[in-house]
C-alpha cells in the first residue's frame, strides 16, 4: 500500500490514543428482518436518511482533525440513493469502509464504490447453510446474494489495497460454522472476519457464545492464518471477559464514537438513546469533550463487537506489536483480478 500523509496522520493520532474510529448509520431502512437486529422495526424505519449535503457539512465540521476510520453501516447502506457520492465525500480526508448485507450489490455499484475510494467492504454471512442464513435474516436468497456480492466486489476493485471480507456475528448456534465459513471465504478469494453478538440495546434475545469460544476461534485462526484476519488479540480478549461476561473499561467516547442518520452523536451504536448532541448543530470540540466525559463516567462493558474490539485491542491490548503484525495481514495488498 502506498503510504500517504493521510496514513501518517492517522497512525500518529492512533499511537497517541486519540479519537480514531467513527461509526456512521446513514439510514435505518433495511430490506431484511434479521433476528439479532431491531433496526427494521417501524420506529427505526420512520427515521430520515442522512443526505449528501449533511454528510458534506459533517466533513466540513471535522476538517483539520486527524483522519478517522469511518465505518458506514445502517440499516442497509446500499439502500441509500446517494451512497456513492457520500463515500467519495467521506474518503477525501478519512478512510471509509462499509458493512452491508449484499442484497443490492451490482457490478456497477461495486465499481463505483471502489472508485469513490472505499478501503474495505464486508458482507454479512452468519451460517454456512443457505437455509439457516436466509431464515435468520428472514430473506429467502440472502445467502446466495451475499456470496454473489463478495465475488463482484473482489473482481471490481480498482486498487490492490482495497479489501473484501466476509463477516460473521458469532452467536450461540453458529460456532461449528465458523471454520467452514472461513474456508468458503477462502474459496471465493476474500478474507474472513468475525464480530461478537451484542444485546446491549433494545430488547434482543440473549445469543452470546460462551467465553471459551475465544480460544476456539484463535485455534481456527492458527489453521487459517492468511484468510482469518480478525486480530488474535481481539479473539483472545473475548475469552478473558470477567465473571459478569463484560470487558471493561470501554473506550467508546474516547477513541471511537457514533453518528446516526439524524446527526446525533453518541459514544456507540448501543447508546443511541444517550446522545451528547448533534454534529449538524453543535460545536465539535464541545461534542468531543462531552463524549470524553461520558466515557470516563461509564461502567459499561456489555459488548465486544468489532466496533470497539479491534481499535481497543490495537491501542491497549497486551503484546500490541503482535497485533500490529497481525493487522498487517488485514491491510496487505491483494492483486487486482484483471492485472
Ligand atoms: C447493523 S448491520 C448494518 C449493515 C448491514 N445491514 C448488515 O447487516 O451487514 C452491521 C453489522 O452488525 C451486525 N449485527 C447485527 N445485529 C447485531 C447484534 N445484535 N450484535 C452484533 N452484531 C450485530 C450485522 O450482522 C452486521 O455485520
Ligand atoms: S441486514 Fe443489517 S440492518 Fe438489516 S436487519 Fe439485518 S443486521 Fe439489521
Ligand atoms: S461496551 Fe462500550 S461499545 Fe459496547 S455497549 Fe457498552 S459503551 Fe457501547
């Protein structure tokens, strides 16, 4: 990968344990009704979309600050009519990545998103069996479309540094699927990530895997070191959760934060009901100050999702150099399909 001044500024800020990661819900609209998610419920569907003009305003307000890793999510980001110009706007000063369910991916959209400058796209696949995935996501054909999306994305990249991952939410009933899913990702030519299930917002069913799953995942990673690119330290930490199953302290508000489709700013996606203000209206220094205060006062350690886990592992984990080495695997160039 070519190292630019933007990379150097990001790395410097990261090394100083600054604000490095932003999650962005552009919209809550979604065509799926996943069992583990509530964004498809009517109260979320009624919310507005963040427009391109509003994203430009947010970018202008963040101007001059260190670059962020911005994770575009939702809802289903591919449902946003202005997704491509929004990606372009985000990528000017920051590093934007996206997670989506893959349903609306086309070759043209994949190419446009890569040309807009996205660094990484992850497609959610939670079970090896198409039937189980489709039932869990309440959408017949979801598995097949996700696999097609992965293939289009890997083939349409325009820079070797652009990466495509399959991502699985680790739950209580898909542990046996993790290694075969990793092998499926390998067979498509993409890499594999996991995140851990969270119930810390709304009224979700308890679906968390037992803590010893962390060690099992590390063993799978050792068998698939090139394709299973989740950080070893991230997986290990899940196994080290305390007796209450929590991982504390959480650095959401200090090193990562969330902006939703109304511009509301909160420490994380699971604290949407405790916003510190709105980035479209409020002063950014004041918002960051309030986020920091909320983080210091928080005793929450309720999730170990990939929103917080990898950032915290890299910034605070034991044997940080080992994690940096591991991260290199996630960032390595992958030759273009047509080169
Ligand atoms: C909220 S979704 C938005 C993007 C897109 N709609 C999708 O499903 O990929 C972002 C990621 O969170 C995951 N997710 C959904 N509900 C979750 C939960 N309760 N705990 C942890 N991750 C969850 C999804 O599988 C996806 O990988
Ligand atoms: S596809 Fe994503 S946003 Fe939509 S319901 Fe499922 S997890 Fe939620
Ligand atoms: S542990 Fe942190 S990221 Fe997770 S719900 Fe609590 S405050 Fe949010």
